C-alpha cells in the first residue's frame, strides 16, 4: 500500500500506476479510488500514468474526524500532486470529486493542471436557496444525513438503485456493481461521510468555475437522479471560460461504471484534442 502522511497527520492512500501523460482521478461520496477501475485499466492500456487516491476518511485513508470540506479535500489533493511532483496533469472528478477538482484547479494547481473533466459533478451548487431556486431542497440532504447516521448499512444498499438507474423499468441490474458500491462505502468512516454531505451539497463553486482558464469537459447524464443535470452540468458549462458540455439521454449518475465505454471514449477524445 502507498500512503502519504499529510501536513496535519492524515494518511492518504493512493495508487500511482503506469508511465506517460498524467491523469489524476477524484472519486465521489462515499466511495474510494476503486470506483475508477473501469477508467484506470482503460487509460493504462493506452499509455497513460494514472493516479487515484482515497479521500480523507474514505476507503483506505485514515478515518479522520476533521477537515471534511471541499477546501480541505482540494488542499489534500495538492499535497499529493506536489509529493509525486506531477505536472501537466489532467484532473478527472466524479460527483463530489468534480467539486474537488474545480476547487483544486482554481486555488491550488499553481500551473500543474493541463485540463479537467467534471463527470456527474456537483458544481455550481446543489442545495436550493435564494440564489439557486432550482436546486435540491435541503430536506433531501437532511434525509441523507439521517440515513447515514442511523441506517448506513441498509441505506448504502438502497442508494445504489437510483445511483445506477437500476430503479428504471427494464434496467439491467448488476448485483456485483451494487455490492461493490456498498463495499467501498462501508470501508469509509461514518464521520467523514456524515460531514461530507454538507460539503458536497452546500459548497458554492460558482467563482471557481468562472475563474478557471484551462479546458474543462463537462459530462452529465440526463437521467441523473442524484445530481440533476440541468442544475449542475448545464450551468457549470455556461460559467466556464473554456468549457465543453456533453449530456447523455438516459444515463445515470454512476455512468462511469454502467456506461464506461462511452465515457472513456469521450474522455480520451478530449485528452487527445
């Protein structure tokens, strides 16, 4: 196992594989770097160096009870990038990881980032408020908090249904994918997961999106039941200076897994453009 001890003592688990142009993947809540398996092997086979890590409190990283904010997540990613001395990196983030990516690129990259990809990502801001009337009501996130606190083991099974669109008529349900999601979730710490809900739902990334100059690809499924695409990917692409938006009819939130062939193809085309 490769781990990096951060400045505050947190130990971050990471995988650094392959040689070539560098891709760094940032996973979603409440998962781990294993959620990128379909992308990792695809890009390794095409001559890329692939770096993934488990966010603090998640997966195999230490289960710290502090620092579960997007700001800290981005700062942690910066420490790993600097430790590995990565340059000209293409950062790819899914869901919460997309928020981590755009905050990192805006505030911490210091010229080390070449491009970014936001997949089913939470920016600009998820929660409904006066400036975001089309957002998701706070009651939804309060329920996620309640379920995480009091019913986590069962909730992490149930959540896979809308996450992968398996609650849709005619869905080809893969029990192994559901179990793998549950496995990753239960590896993480309950405090990190509970506190992370506020981070992914209430952080406002509007100014980050406006400030970023590098090319950013925004990918979002039109049947995303977790992060509705019209309030997320569509708005993010409009705020970016150099953004490209692709939406996919019928694709769910977990499309990097269920629709890996399409997502990988579009990421590769963007990277090579």
